[in-house]
């Protein structure tokens, strides 16, 4: 039985992504393990408590999920095994007993709240906004607090409404209807060797000198490699120091990717290969 950890509790978008990943595995059986935080998912895979971990890495509206990205860069030796893009539909939900009452509080994960910012400001400008560890935790909290008579609503997926017995009172409340989130399947197995038809992600930092980043990025152009993601993250050591996170889209010749990365490693002061991985179609 293969255990897969994901950002829980039950009913999150991460659980939906985990179930999609399981369908791509050639295994006799899998079990899903919901954990309380992104850090807990990393720890479960690193210690062997789970074979894989599923976490969000980027949303089409709010951008990178920094907790996942920073843990990959600075805090772990895990690799990306697979990646998928999941359509995200956010819903406003509340307990049946509070349906029709004025909503005093809205709770969800910070990413979900940000994805619905315009909707909240337009429809519920007086509501108190609260952050939760996940959308499913928000739903669970709303259900629990409704028992005390509080008119607390949650924003999250339909699954969480089903799991925690809430009623969806408004559907598709995200500000952009083409809302999607990329999820990664993390593993201890080294996936860094470039593979044909796979995406590859690396992080690096350069010397603090004029033109250094330009020269490194030029290497991708020399080998005709397409960068589908480029972002910077502070090193957390000193103001103005950054590492750069780059994703290269699938390439017909893995040797080109390997040669380019070899040269980039020589031209940088820090380099880390996060893996060459399959893109899974949902």
C-alpha cells in the first residue's frame, strides 16, 4: 500500500489533486493521509511516513504558493515527481441552520480569500475575514462554530461542503472563472535527470554583478529551451539577495536540457535541481 500525504483535512483541493495522481500510479493500492500543514507534508515524505506528498505550488490568480516553493528551495531534499493543473471552483457555504442569516464572518485559506477578494468586498463588505490552514479546515470550523449560533461562512470546494454538512449558497465566487492551481507530487527519489517529454525545475543564484542573471538566462536561449515559469525568492539571509526559480517546458531532446543545466551550474553560486517530471492531464 502506497501512502500519499496531502494538505488536509479531508475535502481540500489538495485531496482532489491527490486522487488524480493516484490514478496515474501503477500500484496495487494507495491510501491518502490528510495532514495539517505544508510543513507536515514535507516531513512525512522526508521521514518515510509517506511515499509521496501532494501540495499546491502555483495559482493562476495569486501566483506562487510561497510556503511550498521555499520549502523545496531551502528546507528539504525532496524532488518533484509529477505535476498537474486542477480547475479551482470556489463556493460560499454555511450551515443549514444559518442559511438566510446575515453572514458576520467569512473564513478560508489565504489563497482562496485572495482569489475571491472582489466578490467578498462587493457582497460582504462588513464581514470579518479570517484565515484558515486550508479550505477544508475553514469548512470544518464554520460547521463547528455554527453549533454555537455564529453565522460563519466558509469559502472552498464542493467536496468540503459535502464532508462537513454545509450548504452552498453561492457558487463560482472566485474573481476569475478560469481559476486553476498547479499541484506537485513530491518524492524522496531523485528525479533530477532530464527526461524527454518532461518539464524540469531548477533554482539558482548568481553573483551580485551587472549582467550575471542575463548571461545565465541566455544559456536557455542557446539551447532553445522554453521557460514556462520564472520567479525570484529572497534568500532570507540579507536584503536584496535572491534565488531564481525556473521551470523549463518539455523538450524533445533531454541531452539539450542536461547540457544547458551543466553550464548553468558552472555559472552560478548556488544551484539546485528540483526534478524532471511528467505533466499529468486531469
